[in-house]
C-alpha cells in the first residue's frame, strides 16, 4: 500500500516520536494508528464464491480464466478478456470501512434473484427490475440497496474481490442476478 492510502499525519508522528532526523517515506503507522477514511470505495467486484453463468454452467468467479465464456443479457456468451483478484486485508478495511462487502440474501431482489446469497463490492453495479416494469432494469450500486430486506453490509476481517471483463461493458448473470461488468 502506498503512503497516501492512509489518513495519517506524518509530520505529527515525527514530532510526537522525536524522529526529526528520519525521512517521512520510511515511517509507516501502526495498525492502531490508522484513521478510517470517509472516502467512497469505487472498485467493483465479487466475492470469489459467487457463481457466474458460463457456457459450461455456473462457475465460482474465482475460477474464471481468460478465454472462458460468460452468458450476457443479450443471450450471447462472451469471452472473458481479463480477470483479477483484489485482496483487502484487515488494516486496509479498518482504514477504508466503505470497502466492506455487501451481502445479498437469496430472493432479496425478487423471486430467484439471487438464486443463492452472495457478497460483492459496494461499488458493484446490480440490475434491478423497475417497479413499473418486469422487463426493464435499473442499475444501482450495491451500497445503494443496503438496508433493503435481505441486503446488508457484511463486515469482514479480510476479503478478496474478483473482477473480470469481456473487452467492454456487459451485463452478466451472477447467482441469477444481472450485474454490469466493464473495463
């Protein structure tokens, strides 16, 4: 993690600990000195056990590889162009509490949506049916629906978010729920 990932006053730390001869770039705060930041979390992703619909069935996202094909809302199967894993440890989650995952329980978004409960990044886009239509969908970030029945912040000690894209913006089926993935 880079030094600016912390809300930490280096000059104050130097003065308090009489470290005037030490260069600031060599000072790292202890975990108990980290101050939670109010900054919003903007990276999408899914907990690795969440299953995505592929051409060979539902597969945990952590098992996706470049070249696998995922089902899109258009009905086509698109090739995965890129995958990544973002690991957030305890210290990071203490500093950025808004990065804690959102858990969506089975059927919380409607009948069979999701088909099973899963966790995702608060910045992950989820498609919800419009109240006035069963066909049209609205896009929301997961953090926007926290508090709705069956949707909660699921504080973790650490978590890995898995990300993938198919070369462009697509809407894919994750645990029976349409979710937007993009570059």
